[in-house]
C-alpha cells in the first residue's frame, strides 16, 4: 500500500470526522467562549489537513499557507478574548 | 522504513486529534473542554507536522514544519489561558462535581484583576490605620 493512498484513505477521513465533531460543538456550544475554543481547534485541525494534503499532492508550497493560518488563528482567538473581556466589563 | 515511521507518526497524531474532538463534544464543562482542546490539538498537529518533515526530508520544508510546530506550541497555551480567564470573569459556571475552585472570591470583578495576597495585606494595613486614626 502506497503512503499516499494511506494518507488519502486513512488519515484524511479521520481528520474530517474530527472537524465534523468540532462543528457540532460549534453549533450547540452553550456560551460564546465554547464556540471560540471550538473554532480555534477547528483551525488547528485545518492546519493538519493542509499538511496532509500537501503530502498527498507532493506540493511543499502548501506549508506556507498552514503557517499563515496558524498566525491568523492566534490573532482571532486573541481578539475574541479581548471582546469577551470588554463585554464582561460592560455587564458589571 | 521511512514510510513506516511517517505512517506511525501521522496515525498517532490523527488519533490524538480525534480524541481531542471527541473530548470537546463529551466534556461537561468549558474549562475541561479548553484543557482537552489545547493538549490534544497541539500534540496531534505536532506529530503530523513531524511526519511531514520526515516525508519531504528537505531543509526548507523541515524548517517550515518546525516553525509551525514551534508557533503552535507557543500560542496554544497563551490563547487557552486568555479564554479560560475571560470565561471565569464572565461567570461561566463550573461543572457541579468540581471539587475545588481556588479562584473563588479572589477576583475583583470591577477591575477584572486578580486580587493577590499583597493587595489583601495593603487593604488590611489601610483598615488598621483608619481604625487607629478614628
């Protein structure tokens, strides 16, 4: 069995299943913080999917996009936590 | 041999990510979910990145994979800590079976700052001096 086939039929569906489970938590999450942390983990799994995809297609260029996505995920979580903090301050 | 190592590392990473996603769905509390997401997610993606570095076996690709891994390992605890702190400030409830809450009554809700031990001592001193003056 080729390593590319293993990634295509073994690894990638499991990562997709993980994203699906996280999306359920993103939909039903009781508070906004639950949704933010689910979104953060979804982007982290997305980085893994991009890396696996670059292995399958033998295209090393996709790793740059994974790096940029990691940056954007951190900035997004940071700004969401700042927004939640401001909202908690206003509620007091 | 190299293929075997790549398959082993990526399978382990995928299983960790899957367990993290399952924990996100099953955990009863926001704080437990944050814990599961941070540890499982960064470990799983890190193993997949190491597998990619071994697969490409190129200096540039290894550097890129290690840079992404380093960045994830730096930023995941920071964002988890920020979100957990903000969630505690906005009074998201703990699980009812939580055995202890060390931060109970130690946050100044108006300033959104942690009330340290030093600050309590200062307040006591102020109270003492006021009592002495009166």
